[in-house]
């Protein structure tokens, strides 16, 4: 036996792992390849399910009127198979619009907070006079 741990006769790291009885390295390689193929084939399905779940988490129903152009655009998305329904397409577009207009919503929220602060200040300044 040699002192070199990488020598095949030494049982070192380069020594091939013993194969179970009746299995060859080719069988094991095919099993690994098959597992990888199965995984790759399931990825799009898994992603689609995740998107469906995310889109279907809705807390509020809103009835709204659309322009003919907007309605036609939703129909295009549904016809193309991008969304299952006009409601799903509309929900997605509203969410994306809200994200795209985040700075507007931040400004509005800031102004509303300022208005509430001024109302509270007014209530406190008027309250002592009303109690008299």
C-alpha cells in the first residue's frame, strides 16, 4: 500500500465509491440525470402554482367600470393566456400601478398624517374653551 492518499490503492479521496451489488456507475449516473430532468420539468409548474396562489390572495371585491379600451386590453391578456380572467388581469395591473406610483402614495400618506396632526392640535386647543 502506498502513503499517497490520492493513490487509488490507498482508499483516499480519489478512490471510486463502491457500487451496490448489481449497480454500475452508469446506472447511478442515469438516476442522477433522471432526478435532474424531473426537477427541471417541475420548476415551471411550481412557479406557476406560486403565482396563482399570490394572485388569488384577495381580501376585497371591487365593482368598477372600465373604458372600452381598458376592457379590450384585459381581454387581450386573457385571450393570450397570460391571465385566466379579466378580474385576475385587472387585479395584477392595479397592483403594478400602485407599485409604480409608490412616491405619489408616500406624498399623499405624508399629507394625511400632517392633516391628522393639525386636527389633533386643533382639538386640544379648542377643548379647554368648550369645557368652560
